[in-house]
C-alpha cells in the first residue's frame, strides 16, 4: 500500500486539535474539591500509621547491601568506604 501524505496530514491535524481541546478544558470546582478531599484523607491516613508509609530505613545498611545514595554500588564500596 502506498504512503498517503494527505492521510498523514489529516491525522496530525486531528491529534493537534485533540491536544488543543484538552489544554483549553478547565477544571471544575467540584473536581478541585474532590481532589483536595482525597489528599486530606490520605494525609490523615499517613498520620495514623507513619511506619506503614516510611520510605527510608532508619537502620544503617549492611556492608553488602546496596548503597542508599542510589549509585548501585555496594555500601562498602561507596558511602561506607573508609577514606
């Protein structure tokens, strides 16, 4: 099947129109209030049990554990190395 440049232009124009419509769409006050309510519920849930939502360990990593700095090296070769 041959390449159809007119069809390509049509699909590009249609995609651009769809993006323009999405950018012009405004959020309603109900949407904003619902989002604020969800965030408030999540915050109270985190305050009830902070250990459940803890991101980092409070313990020091072992020598052969991955380094917490995110380098991908072992702790003993990265931040745990004696200088």
